[in-house]
C-alpha cells in the first residue's frame, strides 16, 4: 500500500508492506468492531430535511394557484425561503417534481400543478 500526500509543509511518500498473515491479522481486528455495528438495527428511513416545511409550503403555493409564471413563482418562493438562493432551490425542486408541469411561455416558463 502506498500513501502519498502532505502533512503541513512536509511531503509524505510512505509505502506499507505486509505479509499475508499480517493482512489477515489486521483484517481480524477490523472485522470485530464492524460486526458489532452490523448487529445493531439500521434506520433506513431518510432523515427529515430541514427545509421540508418550506418544500411543503412551496408545493402548496403552486397547488393553490394552479399555475404561475416563473418570475411570479420565484418572487413568492423567495419570500417563503427568506432569500433569493433559497427561492431558487425551491423553484428547481418544483421544476423537477412529478407533480409539476413546466411549459414555455411567451416571456417566461409557466409552472402548472398537476398533482
């Protein structure tokens, strides 16, 4: 195994050579803690995102309106999120949501709620 990099300003180039029995010994030491962790139940449900409340509110804005132009929707989402960046993130999520259809409008895209 070769390890290259830096520690502060010092370059590091380290080669580690182990015999097969040394690899086996190292593997036994690593497997025990992992096996203990594997015995614990794993929570496979995703952790709730901090912005899930904003996401639900953004969906409700469009659902209630039925359809909105992109700039109008972005204004509402910016107010909801409290920032331009947050509003844009919500707009992108809506654009890629299966509950929303985006059509090209004359001057701007039009977002339609399809549920």
